[in-house]
C-alpha cells in the first residue's frame, strides 16, 4: 500500500490532480476495500477522486495555507501510516471535512453555566 501511495504522490507532484491520479486513487480504494476492514478510508478515497473529477482539483483544504495538491499529499501521508493513533485522529478530522461535518467546539465553563 505504501508503494501505491508513493506512486500517487509522485504522479501528483508531476501532473497535479490529473486523470492519472484519479485512476491511481481508484486502484488504491479497491486495494483498501479488499485488504483492510476500514470502510471509512474506502469512503475517503472515493470522496477524494470524485472531488477531483467534479472540480478538476482536490478542493478539501484542511491545511488552509496550502493548495489542493499539498492537502491531498498530506492526506496520503497520513493514510500511509493509518494505524498510527495520531494519524487516525487526523484522518477522522479530514473525513469529517470531506463529508461536511462541522467540528464540535468545546464549550468553556462560562457558556456551560449560562
């Protein structure tokens, strides 16, 4: 899987969010679907390539100061080591963004008392 991810990142760096990247994401999705019991990651990969197909670029910007190419590469870096506890937490945040789920804000003590 890591080799597939590196190949996608190399294509992304050379071509941007191209049809080749979409096809590679689809292949990675099929691998994840067949080999891992992680339906959330299967969904993330589908949302990623559908986003590129619809917009011509990856438009989920969870790193606000960077472009779609950087954000997609970062998501793939997290995905490459998805068993890491911290990566799993960040991947969940990315997935929430992709699905349009707003992050829950913690209430401070004053708001809770009011």
